[in-house]
C-alpha cells in the first residue's frame, strides 16, 4: 500500500468551499472514502430530539468529513498550501514539501 500524503495530526489548508483559506489539524483520515475530518472546519449542525441518553436534546455541532482533494498540506515554513513528494533519507521514506523542500516527518 502506498503511503498517505496527508496523515492524522497534519496541519492542512482548505482549498475550496465555504471554509476556503482556513487551516486546521487533521483529526481523522478515512482512506476508503477518500475523506478526512479537520478540526474546526466543515462544521455541521444536527438538531437532536430529546432521548433517554440526551434528555435535553438541542443542536449538536461537529466537523463532518470532507474530500481529501479539497485540502492541501500546510508548508512547515510559512503555512501556505503545498504539494507533497516522497524522498528517501537515511534509508527511510519521508514526506517533503514541494514548495520549500522542508522535511515534514522523519
């Protein structure tokens, strides 16, 4: 299996949609669906009826999954969006930001 270009804990920038330009940290990666969950981005509201577990009911707000193609990794140097390439350093496969050449991990 190929290594993922965006992983849990990475800082990403949203490229399109209502949250365009916002940055956040990846909370969850859903590779089978090709989606990710980013903290504080793509927040949706669900109106919940009162139930046994939640007798108050109310409005739940939480980040919904969004397509991976709508985000780009934030460059470690300046925080702007960048693409990712893989290089081998010291016998290890590491991710490198295309814009600045900075190593992202490893």
